[in-house]
C-alpha cells in the first residue's frame, strides 16, 4: 500500500509539474504575441502559487514596461533582486527604466552591477556605454561600447555612440572611423549622414558636420533640420549666409532654428 501511495504521489507531482510548464509556455506565447495585459493577468494567477518564480516575475516586469506601468515594473525587478542578488536582467531592467527617465547616474550604477554579473550581454553593455556618455565618463563608455561592438559588430548605433565617446575625448581620427562605420551600416543614408553630422557638430568638428549636412540636403532638399544645422555651422564659421539659412529653416518649422536666434545677433 505504501509503495502504491508513493508511486501515486510521484505521478501526481509529475502531472502538476507538466501542467505548470505547459501553462507557462502559454503565458510566454501571449507575451510573444504582444498581448501584454493578458500576459499580466495570467502571470498574476501563476505567481499566486509560484511566488518566487524569477522568470515569471521578469516576464511580468517586461509586460508592465510595455504597457507603461513603470512603477509596477520597478517593484517586480526589485522583488527579483531581493530573491536573487545575482539576477543580471533585473538590474538591467531597472537601469533601462532609469535611463529612460533621464536619471543617468543611477542608471549607470544598476547597469554596472548587471555588467559585472553578465559581461557578455550586448544590450547591457550597449546601454551602459550610453549611460556613461551621459555621465561624461567617456573613456569607460568607449570601453563598454567596444565590448558591445565585438558581440554584435553589425549593429549600426553602437558605432555612433562609440564615435561620440571618441569625439568627446578629442580623438578626431577615431571619431571619424567610428562614424564612417556607422554610416556604412545605416541603411538609410539620409539618416546616417544627418546623425553623423549632428554628432560632429556637437563634438565641435564643424567643418566635418557641414559636409554631412550638405550631403543630406542634396539627398533631401526639404530636410529642414539639416538646413538649420547647416546654417548654424556656417554662422559658427563666420559665414553670414548661415543666418539666412537659419531664418529660412525657422520659417519652415525647425524648432532648432527657432532657438538659435542669438547666434545671428
């Protein structure tokens, strides 16, 4: 009799484990189908019986993010960390939220912790590099972006931010190499050249920026932001025609041009 009960118990446990596994797969399918509210509803029920399931908590946090319930997402990430202090994706999730809230210093702190735990995650390293750009740690930002680039060498934006970090350090040749790599991987040449021009301009490489804005306007003469920034570059270099371009761009609706009136005083 005892043997029979033991066997029956094992069978019941296996059935329950299988059912839970199947249920969670269905929940994951809802998430993949972008049915985030339905995912959350199912996870609420699932977590009632599996309160320490880190994967389920992580999936619910991501679902909350997708529908803009940031406070709830934060609570789930914090709950995960309380259960497992080495869960890299929870630190990364909090870092991403803080980055989007423009709290760059705290975002950097969480992302550094995530990178310490998982040094081979492209998304963590890439966002950490961007956070350190915002906190003006340019050398460290370049190092993390370089590691991210090694993991995913075809991702165009990583070269853009690497170029920014090099530009801010005054590495003109390295900056140009990164931006050239960015443009070569950006399928939309207008976007690529405009972004590179804007980066050059921010870094103070006005002549390089002017060349890119000229090229953008050849490809798209109606690009008012490129017109505004071309005008800014020309005015900065002492060419009075730049002020006329700024005024023209302002009339066409460029907010950037409308905020640059002092350069032509």
